């Protein structure tokens, strides 16, 4: 009798620990990954504007077919995805990103940087920490600039990386 009672108490205690953790868990976000100073625009329609900061701007135009133009700006960034299809621009922390004049161009800028991917298809420009990156004038160019560097990839198929060394 005592053994059964002891087994029941131990089992109840063991079950209560995981259940207590579940009961105290934070409920899931209604917008996972999107918090605070954010603006998101898809195909010319602002989908989220949770910023009181007038410098945080996301702009896009309707896709010409083949994928949505998407712009996402955070914390004082300006992102623009226009004039084509499948263009993606992401800017944060006072940066500017522009993906335009073609299809499937991607521009990503953070921490006071500028990234431009334009005039072609499949161009990618990434700039961080006060850098500038330009991927343009052809297809499949990749420009990556970090730490105050400057990278320009043009003409088609070029890959250019520059670390300015000022991080």
C-alpha cells in the first residue's frame, strides 16, 4: 500500500515539472521575427508599419510577374524594391538598400551602409558597417563590402568583396 502511494506521488511530481514549464511559457508572437521599429512593403502595399520613426521606410512597386517585390526596413533604414519582379531590399540601422530595374535582385544594408542591386537580373549587393556595395549592369553580379569598404561588381558574373578594415 505504501509502495503504491509512494509511486503515485513520485509520478505526479515528475509530471508536474514539465507541465509547469509549459504553463509558464510565453505565448507565440503574432508576427514572428518582426518587432519594434519596422516597415514592410510587398508589391506596392505596406504590410506592416510599426514605426513611429519617419526615417524607417519600406517602398515597393507591383511585380511585373515572376515573384513579389519585397522591401523591409528596420530602425531608421530605407528599403526600396521596384521596377521588375522578385526584387528584395532589406535595410536596418540607418542604412539604405535599393533593388530595382530587373528581376531577382537583392540588396541588403546594415549599420549605416548603402547597397544597390540594379540594371540586370540576379544581382546581389551586401553592405555592412558603413560600407557601400553596387552590383549592376549585367546578370549575376555579387558585391560585398564590410567595415567601411566599397565594392562594385558590374558587367555580368563578377564577384567583388572589399573589407575596409574600419570595424
